[in-house]
């Protein structure tokens, strides 16, 4: 069995304790992971703090070249990383390969960026220049749904900007991150990146640490609020990507048979475990019945199995706690709506749930008001598009959404009224590292990806010179 190690100060070290990682498709122990204690967390932060002066003074092009070497190292091991990701996370191997490729692309993208000084004013009396300077030690905390994409986006931007990092993966999916830590140890200077795994017991110590300058966190809104509380003591900078309840509005000019496969893919990707998967679908009266029937037919055809098996289209939920939560949503849907397809957990080992389509729910149903983070799609009826927009916006969340129509002008007009950080038209989940991503309301703070995402890891320093 592979021995996994923490990365602290450039050294691969065992944890003070260990924890078990469960394969969600079998419920069997996949591996024993190292588990850091508080002393090791402090060592990691101290190592990052000690490495910061030299790393921040390293030319940005040198930092970018080292990130490119890390991307090269990941690319050489991408098949191994993808398989390990499937085994610990549960997603089909094809999706895991997509995630590893996407993570590599994100690192390469950030490695190519620059942070040039900007002359704000220059005349006979003064010259004012804005420089982007790094912040210090960054705490990067990732979620278990797309752990490697999240890791890559956070550490690549932070490191390119000249910061050093302490990364903490989710307790249920630490293995692929720890494996990437091995690659980091062979590429990056000691202390520039440190990786510690825990059992959800070190988060507050990391986010509240006085030597951490910024926290970048992806997870639930409830946990995000706790992160804010622990970071408040030293007024740390924050970037947070939190929960979502994304709405898709289908206008009355579409062909249900044409768009239903795309809508279902947007809802069921990663077994519905994504802050920007479709979680509510609004369909016009004139097409409601046909759309429900078509979605139900397609949902029943999805092959649900162990992600390692060839032909699997949807894997299990990632962990038992989420599995139990989703079963609660299924029970509520049975009581308050009509199940078109699915509606049950599979009678087998593993955290498997049938792809589920639910119709005839009221707007105050749990499945409409709350984030299910699972493969259950409520289909809601509307007759007036203004009403659909109002209902779509009636949520505390707003990371993404989509509008579907044959008339792009009409779709754009609706999209402009959706209160979300990203609104897609005739597509969903179209993400690129160069395109900024941020949520509205309680779905997040700050921006990830793009040049703006890079600048989130810097401070704008003004140098004002009298001539």
C-alpha cells in the first residue's frame, strides 16, 4: 500500500497521527492517510513564513517557470493521479481525467501571467505608480467535490503572485493532493508550499493563525461564515467560494428533446456535487410535461456504478454524511412532489443514489429552497418569464445560472436580470481558467480565476513621487 506523507518545509514527513480514507464506491478502506497535529500545522505555517522573503523577491518569470515545471510533472503522472482521484472521490474516471487536465491547464495559465507596475499619473509635478505586491502566507482550504481543480487554481495564483502557501485538503479526499505534494517537493523551493491533512480539526487554527495573511476557502456557506469569524481577529483577507442553488430558466421557444440532455448533464455532473450545477429548473407551462418526461427518460438511462468501471456515467456521492443528507432530500421529494425518475438510494454497497427528476414541487419545498448537492433535479413550472426570474432570484445564493432559448437577444435580456456571478446561455458549467469566477450574495467573497483572481493574492501598493 502506498505510503502518503505531509509536505512541511520541503520535507515529506509522516503525520503525528493517521486517518483512514474510504472508497465511496465500495465503503472499503482505500488507504491510510497521514494526519497532522497542531504542532505540525504550526511548523507548516512557520516554514511558509520563513520561505516568503526569498520567494517573494524571486522574479515573477522564475516563479512562473517553476509552476510550469510542476504542471509538467503532473502531466507525466496524470493517469495515476486520475485513477487515485476516482478511487477517493468517486467520480467516473473520464471526469477525473478531465479534472486533472483542467488543473494542469490552470497552473499553466497562471504561470503565463504578469503583474506589471501601472503608471496612474505622470506629469511635470509627480509620478504615481501602482505595484502589485504579495501578501505573505496563504491558507488554501479545498472541498471534496473537485479537490484538484480547486487546489491548482488556489496555489498557482498564490505562488505566481509571490506568496507562500499552507494547503489543507478535505478530510475525505486528501490522497491526490498529498501525491501532488510529492511532485511539489521535487520542483519548488522548501517551504514555498506546505500540505497538511487533518480530520476537520485544524481548520480554525489555520484560518485564525496570526502569521496567515489570507485565507482562500471553498466549501459550504455555513463553514464559510465560521472561516470569516476566525479570520476576523487579524482582519485577514478572504476569498471564499461557497454554496449555490443555481437556477436554469428554459424559455418557451426551445425543443425539449434538444436541450434536455444538456440540462441533465448540467445537473448530474459529478453526481450533482457542485456549487454551480443546475439545482432548480424552470420550464414554461407549454413544455412542462414534455420536458419532465424527456428528462425522466434520460435519467433512467444513466449508468450508475463504480467510477473505475468502464462505461460508468455517474459515480457515488463522495461521503456518508452527504449520502445521508441527500436521502433526506429524497424523502422530502416523495412527500411533497411527484417522482418522474429515480427517487431511491441503490441497494448495494457504496453511496449510490439514482439520478432523480422531481416535478410538481412548491417553491417552499426543501429541494427548492436548499442546496441538495446531489443527483436530484426539481423541475418547476412557470407561465410568465418575469415570475420565473423573480423565483430564480429568490435565494440567498448566486454563483451561477443559465438561460435557454433559440433567440439569443431574448435570452441575453433574461440573463442580465439573473442575480448570479455567472450566467450561461444555452450551456452550463462552461469554465475556463482565464475567465473570472465569483458568486453573489452568500455564495462567496472575492474572485477566482483570470487576472482578477491573480490580483486577489496581492496588495495594491502606491508609490507617489514628487518630481
